[in-house]
């Protein structure tokens, strides 16, 4: 089978149809709010690639990205990504075409991300860990045309991409990263556009950019979601770069800052808090991986000054290995779960500033203000980063605000918080209030600090498992588990885990009352093409699932049950 597209020069292409391509699947911001955001300077009518170019022009000789094996200045990054964009256009991809990403934290991911953006293509933040269940759904939901895959991983993503393209309504161009030698019918990112003269590549990028509507989608992120199917989050040119810039400004970053990033760069936190935030101010991105035995030495070697530590790395910060990068670190941002006093002090040492970030792919970021008292940086996730961000704490299931200090559902609205998921009209009705506040599914309260409203996260209502930052939708897994021939009913809950924060435990009711083995459950999920990180890591068998007095599955009881069992085995 061949999935190559016919190379053609850009002049032969018909231009993409712009925002109209998405029709009413894309929810726009109300005009009055848009006007306010523009006036506040928190929206910029300039496409993302031009924002990057502004930095390239300002800081050409400064380092833009460094990894354990590669580095680039802004000038090099600019030229290389112009050429990749030209190469993508030569493949026949047209502005507006979505491109799936399944690559890890390596410099090529950065290059092809920007290459896509410069060619007017729309990166889709899928994960290297995703399989047919996820990719099949998401690729159709967005009408993906391109697919970037990393070669040489344990699982053959190049072959996987070929299989996904077979009979697919839109997928047709496979791009590879790290492939040794050209794989049949695929296009290595490393050589894409390499023969295009830099000036020509620049001119072609500029020509694409001049046709971009700032209110159009620049990237699709994915939501952990609250119902079975993952939701697609459209991020727009007008707000996505500014979201990152606001974050960088909150933390006081400049071109001298060296930002280390360990968690997946393709996550919204990676793109916004790592890549775009660093590049919005001319800082250097020190792109590491989740493996601290490599990441911490790289941070030390590259003298990283700032790092975002996700919950999955809290233990590593507590350990002696954190001494190595500590010498150069000035700021540590903790995110994903409440840090205890001990971790907070360890992260801070005697000289560092420590704060917290609460963020979501749907938009809203709150970050500890630089000058907030230490106690509030320890106990709250700070304040929203945009002056026009609005927060309301609502009685769950209502639009009634609770008083400051009381716990309710965190809801938010603002310049970079989506006004609606992509192509999800029905779901949007429940996910947003009538006046457009996004219901986050997180429980929070407002704490007053020097008269300022800081947010304290107090839990969540949404039914998901947060496995080291990777969100697993309980309902999605339950629906898959009951397709196992021996499983009659299933309930999936989070169980505490010292390293990842949470892992998945499945309570099963079998048809014959006999236990089903973990091997059999996993083989079934593998057969369905479900990403491995979503597979249950513990099974419990019950004759019936417990119910609440309103007839819902009593997950609170199941969570308490697994906690008690884990405590017993710990003793
Ligand atoms: P994502 O869209 O994958 O970035 O996930 C966003 C979700 O992660 C939020 O809605 C929260 O449930 C959770 N989250 C993010 N930051 C924090 C934090 N600092 N504390 C607790 N939960 C968090």
C-alpha cells in the first residue's frame, strides 16, 4: 500500500478554506468579549508563526532549544522550520489540514510543530502512547490529513500510521521523525524542505501567513473529558501565543531564562508553559524527557533556571538526585497536586522561589504571583494570569455562586479559555454555563490573600484518573471493559500511588461470578487498540457494584475500599 501524496509546488495548490472549513463545529467567542480582550492587549490579531518570527528577528543568535543531543539558535530554528513548512506544502498539504502528532520530547517535535504552524497546518496533540482506539476516533473527529510519527520506539508507530491511513477518509501523508533511511511512502522530517533556499522558504511561509485568519484554529488539544469520548479543544491564533506569553510574564521570564521541561512537550502544559512561553520572550527551552536520570544532569549541564515539576516528579524532587540541577535553578513551579510543606521546602532549598500552577488544555491558568507570601504559594494555586480572566465557584450542577472560602465547582471564562469544545454542541450545553463559563469539573475555593482572590484546589467532580498528569476517563474505560465477553459490569476508580499520584483500579462483576485474570483484561484492551496507560493496574471482583441511594454507582465507596486494601497490604 502506498500513502504518498503527489509532491506539487505550492503555486499549484488551492488555498485552504480558512475558518469556514470548520463550519459550526467551531464555537466563536462572543463579539463583546472579543473586543474587551483585544482592548486589554490579551488578544493579538497576528498568527502564531508571526509571533515566533518576532522573537527570531529580535534574538537571532540566542539559544532557542537544547536537548541532550541537539541545540539551535533562534536563527537556525527560524530557517529550519521555514524549510519544513515549505516541504510540507510541497507534499500537497494545504493550510487548515490537521496533522496528528505521535512523537516524544525531541528537537524534531519542536521543529515539525512550528513547521506545521508556519505552513498553516493544524497540529493535533495526540500522544505517542495512543493506539487505534484513540487515533481512529480523533483522526476522524478532526479530519486529520497528516500524521507525524516517531520511529525506533518499542512499538512500530510508522507501521501503525500506515495501517491507520488504510481506508481512512482523510489521512494520507505520513511524516517520520528519527527514521533510519527513508521508509517506503513516508517523509522524514529531517530532510523535509532541505533543498529549498531559505529566502524562498521564508517567502512561502509569509505568503501562507498573510492568508491566516487570527480567529482560526492553530492547534487542537485533547481533553481528559468527563464523558466517554475524548473531546477536542480548538486553540486559536489570537489567544494561544498570548496565553503562553502571559504565563512567561507572570514568572518574570526574559531572554536570559533557561526553561527546563520534563513532561510531554505535546501536552498543553508542554506547548504553552514550555515551548511557546519560552519562545514568547526569547528564552531557551531545555527540552528534557521524563527520565530524571537524564533530565536532571541535562538541566545541570545547561544551567536551567526554571522548571515546571508535575506530580509524577514530586518524588524525584524529594530525592537526592535533585541536588544536581538545584545549583542553577532559580524558580520551581509545582503542578498537578497539592505539595506538602516538606516537598515545597525541598523544591525551594534556601534560595529558590517556589510557586504553583493550575492549568488545563481548555485554557485557564492560575499561577502563584511572584510576590505572594510563601504560605499562599504553598497552599494555593495563585491567581489567573490574564487581567480579563474570570473565576466563579459554583454550587455543583447549578449556576449559583458560593461564598469565598466555600468549596464548589471551579468555573471560568476569559481570553484564552475555550467558549466550546470542537463539534460537541450537545456536550457544550452541559460543559458551559448559560453565560459561557466553562465548568472545569474541579472543586476549588477562593482564599483571600492580601485582599486578592487566590484559588485553592480541593478535589474534583469529574470522573477521571490522573495518572502522573495523563488523564484517564473512567467512563471510556468502563465502556471498553464491559465488551470483554466475561465482564457484565465495570466501575473504574483512582487508587493512590506514591509516584504517579493515581493509578486505575477496575471493579468487575463477571457473568459467571468467577474472577477474570489481569492478563485476559489487558489482552482484550490491547485487541481493542486502547493506549496502555489507560489499562487497569489492579482488578477487584465484586458480586454487584455498590449503588448510592439515587441509584448511581457508589464510587466513593469503591475508592475507600481500594484505599483500605492498599493500606492493609502496606502494613
Ligand atoms: P489537562 O487539560 O490535561 O492539562 O488537565 C487539566 C486538569 O488537571 C485540571 O482540570 C485539573 O483536574 C488537573 N490539574 C491541573 N493542575 C492542577 C493542580 N495544580 N492541582 C490539582 N489538579 C490540577
